[in-house]
C-alpha cells in the first residue's frame, strides 16, 4: 500500500509512524506542503494518508495560504473515504475540514500528560485494543472540538484527545509519532512567547522514562490504522498496486 505523509515542517514529520509503515512493507511518500503545491503522486494513488503537526495554527490561512488548499484536500479525502489519520495540527485541520471547531486553550499543553479512552473507543477498529489509559506526549496551544456526527475516542481534563469521523477519518491531539530526538529538538527550540515557560531539563528527564513505551504505542496505533486502511473497500488497492509510480 502506498501511504502519504503530509508534513508542515521538517522537524515534525512521520517519526515512529514511518517505522510502522516500513514494518508492514508499505511505501511512504513525504509531502512537505509549504515547499510543494502537489504531492509526490496523484492523491488518488494513496491507500492511506497521515497528517502531522506544525508550529502554525488553523486560523492562520492568511499567513500560510497553503493551509486553505490543504483543508480542501482533506475534505476531498473524507468525501472519498480515503483513510486519514491527523496528528495534533493534522487532527485540528481534519476537524476544520469536517466543519468542526478548533479553539485556543487558555495555556499550552506541553509534556507528558495522562489520557483516558472513552467508552466509545471499545468499538473503534483502531483504538479498541489500546490501553484504556496512558501517558501521552503533548505539544499544542489549540485543540479540536468534536465535529458533528463524530465519535469521541479519548479525553483528558484539558480537552478532547481523539475522535473518529465516519468510517475512515481519525484525529488525535497527542503526538504518538514523536521520537526522542524530536522531543529534544522541540524542547530546546521552544518559544516562550508561543509555548509558555518550558522546563527543558525536566521535560527531557521525563522523556527518558516514557519514550520507549510511547514509541511502542505509536507504532501500534499507526499499524492498526494502516491495517484498517488496507482493508478499506474504497482504497483502490488493485489500481495503485499496479501503478508505474508505486
């Protein structure tokens, strides 16, 4: 299966999700959206789409004009029932594409934070076998609210943490894709004006204790999403498998 990684900045790419793609023998194409108006291949050649985070926000379409076209692309993917998994900004953009609300938190949520699955998660094909509670890595100032008709899958005391819309679109607020290196990069380059005061040394110390289990969680989450995508009746696997661009 050919998988598209929609990236908004180089230091917020696929991380351990790329490991999950490779472990299955799938092919991962990276599309750095601010640098290129088109993906590496026509969008209908992809059996699954991953959408990652970034320092920009969903309400900055005037500053980052490509956000507007990305929202339209996500709307088309949802309409065509192409499996999509959005992470942090990606989940917020997906919610906005679904006509949901994305709002600013009173203060950033950064670091290792406990999250609980909702009762609805027990029937979800991606979340059903995940732990009912887990410590998650977070780095966000905005959050999505539940789009109309969507199913809540995870929460904490700050905000909704995951949802499913329809049969093939998932959004998560936590960064299940991060590596140890990316956490360190973000921590050491944090912007007090945007991120608030980050205790870098404490964050890195906590990361040492959490990152191994968290990376295993991220690979499992992405692997389950890819398995669902592979089984999707709308993914067009036969035409993509024989494409000369695959």
